[in-house]
C-alpha cells in the first residue's frame, strides 16, 4: 500500500510505476546480521541476472522496525559488501531522519516497515539520463525532484502522513 499509494500515487519516484517489483521478506534475528547480509547479497546477484530494465527488489526487514541504529549499520554494511556490484542501495525506515526542515519532509525516506531497496545501477543511470544530457543538467533535475517531493509532502501535511503511515503499518508494529 505504501509504495502504491504514496510513492507511485503522489509521483515521489517518477520510475516506481514502471518498475517490476519483487518483495523479499528477510526475517532474520537482529543478532544474525550476517544472515541478513547474505540474503540481501543473494538478492542483488539475482537482480543483476535480469536482463530487462526497471527491475527492483525490496528487502523487507520487519525485525528492524524498533532498531534503527542496527538497521543503519546493516545498510552501511550492505553498501560496503555490494560496493563493486552494479547495484544501487536505498534504505527506508519508519524512524529515519535525514533532512532539516519540517517533519513531513522526512517521509521521503520512510516506510511503514524497514526496507532495503536494490536497483540495477544501469537502470538508475538510464533514469537519470532521461532527465538531462550533461552531469550539470542531471544534478539540477535530481535537485528539482527532491524539492518537488518536499513540496508534495509538505502539502500532504504531517497529520495526513502520520494517519496514512499508521494505516499501512503491520498490526504488531508499535505506533
């Protein structure tokens, strides 16, 4: 629901609608980070075997919902482990906070449950090139996308975003 209603529905990611999504539930214990890393690395390898463009894998990590520091460490270790692979890694967490500004802007990097998203670098490069032909144009287009997303989230407002996120959270998740 989160992906379809917020990300696609409000066009926060212009490529999400056309993406072929695979959901993988990584249900490892928090003290078994290696198992989570191995699963995510295996999924990255499988993603790279798909020749068609616009594939993405969403690794859902429900046990990390109340463990943001452990999730951040896992994300960092995933990036290190997959550094040489042609995979781009994004991380979304219910409690993630990256930017200054209104609280509602933080929802650009939040999800109802922790998710590590894997994208093929070639697809991300293709998407970026569709926004401009020079590095300067691409950078400007990406900054405009971020600014547009912030405006959309501010327009939705903190109260509406909290209500939506609460409705998308699994029943066992604390609010």
